[in-house]
């Protein structure tokens, strides 16, 4: 059996109001609203709070993320030491710096 959510007054102090003024069209106002919601990170917090995550799971995810960052850093350091990193960066720059954009 599901229970009803608590009344809005119980959790309303956790949220700040988002005000959007519509100057020209509804689409523009909707776009502004979406960007404000995204910047305020309301949806990400909502999704995080939808399910309970055990503290051990949080630690495990934190450890996995840390290990992945370390692995990528060691790969980058090896590429820098071998000189491959500079080649990759030059290739990226040449990809975006073509004559058609000038």
C-alpha cells in the first residue's frame, strides 16, 4: 500500500521559487524555464532522492570514480611522456582550425 506524499509545507523551505518572465513567446519562456531548472539542479537532486542509496554503495561509487580518474590520469601522463599527447592535441586543433571557418 502506498502512502500519500507529505504536504507541500513540510518540504517547501528546501526549494527556492523559480520565476520566469515571458517577454515574447511561450517557447522562449519555456526554454528559459528549462535552463533555470537545469542550473538550479532541481531535477538531479530529485532523481538522487527518489531511491535510498546505502552508505556502502555511496562509498563504492566514490571509490570507483576515484579509481577511474586515476586510471585516466596515468594514461594521460604516459601519453605526455611519450609525446603522443601533443600529436593528439595538434590533430584536434587541425580538425577545428580549417580555412572554411575563417
